[in-house]
C-alpha cells in the first residue's frame, strides 16, 4: 500500500536529514517557493481536499484562505501537537519516525499564508518527538530552509518549538494560543476566529501535525494524486489510524481514508485477540460516540462516520471486547474529561463531575431510573458549553444512551454491574 | 440603531448593545453572573441563555455574547432556554454550600436571587460538595471559597480592571481556586470592590461581619468625604453604627467602584470620642446655654481686643450648606477674617486650581477614563484621590500613555495599578499636542500655584485633586467673599478668637488665641482645646452637598439617625446600673437617642445667625446656589458652571 507520511520511516530509528532529502524530501519546498505563488500553494491544498487531521476535519486550504492577506503586521502559524485525546498517538509515532515532513509542511503553509513566525506547540510528554523536531529545525535552518530569504525566494520564516506544560484543553486552538501567550489555557470566544484575531491578536492558523505533514506530498504530486489516494471517491488522502484495545496488533498505520472499520480491524490489526469478540469501539478518540458491530461496514472517512452517528476525530480507535461494561468504559472516559475541564464555564466544570457521579453510582449499583433522564439532559445541554470540550465529552455518553441503554437499566435494576461477579 | 424583538416587545438599542442588556432595557432581567457592565461579557457562566428564533444567529445562545442586530426575534421564556438556565443553577448549586443563614451575603446575594429566578428548586445531585481551605486576605475582606460559583468576576476586576497582581485564579476543572498565592493582605487599593462585585459570599466585608442583614440597614445615597473626587456611595448603618460602605454607580464620576479608603473609613462616625454634647470649658451644657456662652465670650473678646479680632474658619470638608452660611455669620459676628483654608499654601493652590477650571477644560473621571494621553503632575494619586488612579488605568488599558511629571509624582502609584508609566521632569516635555483627548492631572498637596497656573497653557483638559470633599465649593466661596487663609490671618497678629467650623487647625495656630470655639463632629485637636464645643453631625447623619474636584455639586442624603452606637453604649445610658445591657437598646424613654443631640453644621450656624438677629431660613443654599436645593441625589450631579446662568 502506498505510504505518504510513513514513506521515509526507518525501522527502529528516526530518518536522518540526509536520507529524507535523498528520498525526495524538501523537493516540495523548493518547488513551492520557486515555482508557485503563495496563492497557488493554498489553491493546491484546497483542491487536494485535505481536511484537518486533528479531529474536526475542517478543510485545511479553506482555513488558510480566511487569513487576511493585505493586513499589515505579522501573521502566525501554529502546529498543534498537544495530542492528548485518549486513544490517540499518531502524531507521536509520526514525529518519532520523521520530523521533517512537518517542518517542510510548515514552511510551505507559512509561505501560503504569509507567516513570518511559526510555532510548534508540543506536549511535555513527547520528549523524543520534541528532540527530533529540535534537531530537524536546526538542520533546516542550517540548510537555508528557515530564516531569512529562504532559497532566495524572498520569503522569510522562523520556526520555534514550544514545549507546553500540557493539558487536554490546550488542544483547543484558542486555549492553545492563550497557553502560548503565557496565560491560563482557557478557550477564547469565537468569533473572532483565530484566522482574524489569534495569537497576540494577529491572524493565526492552527493546524494539526498530520495535516501539515501532508502538505509537501500534495505540492510534489499534485492535488489530484492526493485525492486519489483515498479508498472512496468522497474522501481525500491517507489517514493515520492508531488502534488500541483488544485487537491482535495495536498499531499506528497509514491507511487510505474510506476503508471500513471491519477492514481496519481484520486487516492491519489482525483481528480481535484470541477468544475475544468485538463489542464496540471508540472510532476516533475519546470524545467520539461508540461504534458497535453494526458499524462494521462503515467507511472510515469524515462524512461517512458522521452519518453513522459518530466522528472520525483523530482516527484513534479503541476496541472493546464482549465482556466490557460500557457504563464503566464511559465512566472512565468521563473521569478523564471531568479532570481535564479548564474550569472556565459552568456546564463543563460542574456538569461533567455531575455525569461522573451518576455513572459512578450506576456502576456501583446505586443508580436510579431517573438518572438516565438526567444523563440525557446533560447530553443535550452540555452542547451549550463555552467550547467543544464538554460536547465532546458527552460523545461517549450519548453513544452509551443510544446504543447501550438496556445495559444501563440492567445496572439499575440489578443494583450491581452485570459484568462483575 | 438595531431593532429587535424580545418576548414580543420591540426594542431599539445602540449598536454594540448585547441582547442581555437590550432585554434589561425593556424590563426583562435574565439571570447572569459572569457578565458585569464594568467588566464586559465573557460567556463563562452560561446562565443568560435565550432562544434566538429569527435573525443572523439561531437557537440557544448566551445573550451576553450576542450583540443586538436588526431582525432578531428572541424568546426568553422558551422551554429549552429556561431549562438551560435552571440546569446552570443546578450545576452551580451542586457545590455551593447551603449556608445562607450564616453567610453575610444572605439577603443581598445575587446567587440567591438568581437561583429563585432560574427555576431550580429540588436538588438531584447526590455527590459530595467540593471543599477548599480559605485564606486570610487581611483585615478587611473575609474569604470563603466554598461558596464560589466561579464567575471569574473577582480576578477580572482585580487583575484586568484594577491592575492588582496578588489575587488570581489557580487550579483547574472543579478545583478552580480564587485567591492569593499564599495568605496575606490584599495589596490593591481597590480590593474592597471584591465585596461588591462577588455575586455571592466568597468575599464579604470583614469589618461588618455578622452585624446585620441587608434589610436591617439604614441606607441612603451618599457621597464619599474622604477625598475631593466625590465618589458615590451607599453607607449602611444599623443601631446607629455605620457598619459598611458600598459603591454606588455614577458613570460621570466613579463608575461602579470606590477605593478602599472610601469603603473602609467608617470608624470615625462610630468613634466613642466624638463630641456628643455642647461643651463649655469642658463641661456638658445645653444648646441654648452654649450659644449664650459663645456669644457672650465673643462679645467680651471684641471689647477686649477690638472689632475684627475674630476669625471664622471653614474647611474643605465642611459641606456646601455650612460653607455658604459662613460669610453671613462672620458679618454678624463682626469677624475680621473669613477663612476657608487653614494654611496658606493649600488655600492658594486650591484657589489657583479652581480659578483655572471651567466648564470646557475641567476633566471628570469619566473624561479621564476616555482620555488618550494622561500626564500626572506633582501628585500621588494614592494619597490625593485613589479612584483617579483607577480611572487612569482604564485609559491606559485602552492604549493611553501615562506620564508622571515632576519629583512629587512617585512611580509607586503606577505600580499599584500595574500601569506602565513614563517619568519625565517637566510638563513641557509631554507631547500632549499629538493627542486628541489628553488630560493633565495635578495635585494640590505638593505642587506650587505657579505650576498649577501653567496647566492653563497645556493643550489638555485638567483635573486637579483638592484638599477635601468640598474644597472646590470652599474655594469658590472664598473667592466670592474675600476669604483668606487662617495662617495669613494669624500672621497679622490680630486674631484673638477663632470659630472653627469643621476645620482642622494645627495647634501652633491656636497659640495665644484667647477664645477657641469648635463646631465639629470629629474629636480633633481643636475640639479638645476649644473653650466651647458645638457638636455637629457627620455626613451620614445629614443631608448636604459637596462640590467635587471638577466642580460637580452632588447631594448626599441622611443615612442614619445620629447617636451613640448601641453596641458598647456607655453605662450612663443603661436602664439601671445593675442591669447593664450593652447590646440592646436601653428601655428608657427619651426624646432622642443617647448622644444624638447633634445638629448639622449649617443648622448650628443658622441658629447663631438667628440669635444675632439675622433672618432664619430652612434653606441654607440661597442666591446662585439656590439651584442646587433640589439636586437629585441619585443623578449625576451638576457642575457649578451649569447653574451660573
């Protein structure tokens, strides 16, 4: 299968600068800066159909196009590498194998939006990735790919790595910008959107690691080629999927968008663990509603997964076998989100511990019938929280209520968890 | 101006008004916590949900975050919106303790009101409440974090609005904590506003702790007497004790807030040392007896030392009513000197400042807040008018440069409000001409009349800080009636008698003066040395008028009946010696409260005028000042140039 992001991977070690260049790396940068105008680079990305790989799936080129070009003063580009969604580790795997695609993609993205200073916001736990990036940035600067007048194009850009203290909320782009500014990582209200008023009040684009790392291959091979990589005509490009849970191989693989859930689990994952039967999975990170066996044939692409009632999210698939208590699984996720709330708005700060309390009680056998109704209220009304954290946190709860209500009621009626002896 | 429909009521509001404010305008108050008019909208509490039926945004929205736009149709009664609001209250109440009976905020608690308004009644949450350790925030503010509903108002006021740096938000998720890094007194000179701005009982006034409920208070619109800025206040008293002072909104003057000096300087009113009875040579006397004695002694003095050996002295803290009657009193007494200021310098500087100001160039605090460049000349605002510093900070936050001019403008004042100021030596160095709306702020404590005079030539509006809440009024009257300073009068060697009306006179000036009469409510040095003392009421015990530093006359109302506070009432007022009841009213019928036989200064002067054959009137303000009689105490006040016509 054709690999794009993992093309340069070397077994057991990161690819070197020389190897990356020898294998065609930084060719896109040269082509982009010498042959294409910034608008042409942006247009190529728009035409490629590349959608944000951080979870929301917003068209990347379109996001860039929102940046006002004629406004005097700085514009910023930020790479979001705060990957903290439970079940998601694709950016780490990518950066530990190859930091250069990201650096090259960021220079191209910076060129497209007219950015002079870009930042990589990386979580503290990603030490190897940070080390690789630091080295890659240094090598790129030495090679003249960063700094003033890059490759004689007249375009200048600096790139800095920021190792953050790290919290889940820092993955929210406006909270990330606050954190980068040295403030509390609380989200900002939108509008104004970051493309208009972002970092230090300036137009800013925030993209995920995987998104930016895809840009060089689009410039090298063209938008049509990228589009054609996907498994179904509605999708575009490849996607990193990281699968964990009760499958034979827990792997991070690069697959065409549009492969079905069943094909992914039975294919690269080698099926379920011996003796285990598939019950459900989180399809795209902790904030996405569950898939069950009935979703086995859903193509794993943004729109198809959304149509099936969940979100493709980050592509972090967590697989649960048949004897999993879904109340307990949801409680586990809710506990994470309740802890990771930034504490800014009431629904998230107080509502999530409320949900956690109810799920804890149900799991412990103290649930009441009316608790189901209270959970339903939370699923609906946490949508009116300040940012997307609380609605995301309600993803699994919504799935639990929709798909496993009988399991909740069994807890309530039996006054114990039916999966525990 | 956008027009929209809220609950079938059409409303037109200025562009930029939020839908929450637009609803308020037609009498629909939707519960909200994080939004405060002075701090703006942040959308944190999620309480002010409304359903947007038509227009550019649809569905449930937080009305504080949506600017009103044409074509909007909004419902506040929609089921979903109401459910959202009741859920937000339910969420907040999962952790809020049910300690209202022992909470000082009870009765004036926004959370109480909005819990009822929000429609959440029965607790469904069965988990435990989270608890915190409280901090000692100094002698003035009590901290009770368990009550916190995390509206973020306190940090937004403290850090953003007031520029404080020692109170902030720590922790995250359901453990968000508002406080200091460690226990200790709050450093901001505006910290007391936390009490007003907290929607519940996290920050309460420690000085009034456990003393009264809101409905117990005697309250009235008042004006702060502790500097010349004339900030609007609501003093609150109970059982004849002034317990606390709250800020009162006046957009032309102080805005929403007051400084800590104004808030926490309540004790002089309750001072047991206050003169409570007319005194003759240290002996308690009746009013008539004291008046007779005073007039007899003045007669004696004139016989002995000749006409004109008497000085009648007012001050910048004497309300306009009393100040305006002084010339007539001086005339009838045959006083040789009418003094509104004690020392030469202060009188000259105030007179210079007041003659410099006019309706066009006098800058109010509202003007300072809207200014785009500010120069502070020879002035420490922390000392001469702290609220002016808060006004300067608002301008600075909007980008106005702040210049500290001269050696008497210490950098500390800027630091106290986290203003980055530039120090320069001379006002001429300030590029005021480059700005559209510059303001020069000048003190009168450490500057010179010549320096103040120079301000007239500055291309900027001027704000002068004056010595006392009515110093402006005193200076006007001094100019009109040919007043001199007491120091100058004494220097002539002619002054043998002094009638000091709420005037603070240094002891040196009293040396060799045969007769000292003091009309005052404070136990000043003059009162202690005076031969005759006539006790007056404090500003909270009378109606009156102060003219503030920008020439704005503001009316204040009587808050409380004068008298000794019931708490700690001296034994002589107890029902009987064997039944001392220091915490309860004495069960003895009296005409007036113990220690309450006081008269406003203007009334004392008027009584004297009457005895001297002058015309008795119930209206101390006459002539040009007559226009101030009906001044609305809850209005913005009126600048004296506006009544001249």
